[in-house]
């Protein structure tokens, strides 16, 4: 049995063997990628705006026509706490040609206390953890 750190901070990671765990504020959750995980995905996103949902874990952005806006889902229940969503630039070239991935929360559910995050590094991916009625990057 793992000996998890006492009094962890939200988003703190802990390695136990080959599995990374992240503290959500209430519990330790296994963090992808770890051995055997299978991501649920809607397929590559090829539109300028996309509203994500908790039905999928991974959103690969292939849109190359400019900035793609991804709206993270709004958490409405205690079961949403600890859910993780990954947003990734699958097309590459995001740092040039006026491209980017603009990620926002829903309503008053911010990301690290901010309204949005702009992703502008080639092949960049960000992992978002929903906890305490807001999103954190981990």
C-alpha cells in the first residue's frame, strides 16, 4: 500500500512504482498516462470552436485554419471532481502562422484562476483536472 504525502496541495503529484497519482482536493487519482490506460476521444477536432464534455478524456486538435477555441465542460456534481481532460496540438505548427489553441472554462469555472489559457507551442498538450468547481493544469 502506497504511503501518500500528508496535507497535499491540489494538483500535487505522487509516484508509486509506475503509477503517478494526483491530489484532487479530496482524493488521490491515478494520472494518465500509466500502463494500460485507454483514452476516450471524439476523433481529431478540425473546427474553429469545440465544446468538450466529460464523455471523452482526450481532445486532439488538427484544425489549421487559425486559432481553435476549446471550451471545457462545466462540472455540476461531486462525481465530476477529479476528472481529467487532455487537450493536444496534433497538427503541429501551432507557434507560427497565427495559430493557437484557446482553452476556456464554462461560466465561472476558471482555469488556475484565469478565464483562459492560450496554447502556442508546437505539439503542446495540457492536462486539466476538475476540482473544487474549477480547472487546474497538471
